[in-house]
């Protein structure tokens, strides 16, 4: 049962993350205006949006690889989770210096923090003791 939940969560994140990244790559200006809070980060920079979109596509691919082969694709899951976690840390740091920090954290929870937390949970619960012994 736990394996089925992990595969389902990883697959759902794969679709959401890669989908978001593709929209950023292909319709960056629309994405920039459509996602709450993004406009407040500064003027639209198409190169920057595409860079982050590419990272989201790669992160989604890592979750897809893990959903496809959980036993052998833990490194892909860990790398994807690392990006999401660092991205969440950037948002935390920005919120700490913002007058609207608390509101920003609430606004960003579903799109930034929840995926990172899910990735962390999947990464931690997918490590087997025998794998740690060979590390």
C-alpha cells in the first residue's frame, strides 16, 4: 500500500511539475501573469522564466522516473527534491525580509512548499536500511 501511494504521489508531482515547466517554456508571459504573486517579484524576464521552467521539467522527469521504477530511481527523486527544497528555501528567505511574508508563505504553500514537503517525505520513506549500509 505504501509503495502504491508513493508511486501515485510521484506520478502526480511529475505531471504537475513537468506541466508547469512546459508552460513556463512555451507560454512564459502568460504563466508570469497567471500565477499569483509572480508579478510582485519584478518585471517579466523571459530568459529567467525559461531557466526555471527547464528546472521544473527536469524535476518532473525525476519524479516520473521514480514513479516508473521506485527501486532504482531514488537518486532521481532525491535530485528533484533537492531543487524543490532549495526553491522553497528561497521563498522562505524572501518571506523573512518581506512586509507581507506571512501572506506570501500562505499563498505559496500549494505550489512551492507542498511539492518540496512531499518530495522530502517520499525521499526519506523510500530509503531502505540495506541501501544506507552500502553508502
